[in-house]
């Protein structure tokens, strides 16, 4: 049961995007989010959560993010950074370097830091945002 929960958390975490804006998005953004969610669900079906599929799943999700989220992203560099973390953690899981549970936890940490960086940038606090980005970049060196 614990392994299944970890797998579900990992897949949802590894497919996460930067936090949505606080205000209701315009209709076009809503359509893109719906399309991204649909594409992520297709990735989940095509690459179920098991060792050997995580890197392929990450590649699929990253392609969906590139297609649907990146063109309208306020901070595309944060999405790219998130994609790098997703790919690296997924490859580490597939290679047996880390467990699915560790991967899910690390991705959750990266998602939170990237979301915080986005909020800090939006609040015109570039130094605080840079600190969050540095946290995520450090994860890529682990």
C-alpha cells in the first residue's frame, strides 16, 4: 500500500507544473491548462509508475509542458528548471540510485521552491526568488 501511494505521489509530483496564479486565468489559459492536464493523463496511461518508465514519463510530461504551458508562462526559466529536476529524478529512480519515495519527496521540495520563486518574483523580491532557484539548482548537482 505504501509503495502504491508513493508511486501515485511521484507521478503526480513529477508531472507538476509551477503553481497556478491566484486570480482566475483567462479562458485561453484555462483551455491550455485543460489540454496540459489531458496530456499528463495520457503520459500516466502510457508510462505507468514502475521502474523503467519514470524517465520516459518525465520526457512525455516535459514535452506536454513545452507544448501547452511554456508558450504562455510568465517565468519560462522556472518551468525549464522544473523539467530538469523531473528528468534527473526520474532517471535516478530508473537507475536505482534513489527510491520512488525519495524521488517523490525531492520533486515535492523542488515544486515548492519553484512555486515560492515564482511568488517572490511576482512580489518584486528578486533576491528571495534567487535563493529559491539556487535551492533547486543545488538539487541538480546531488
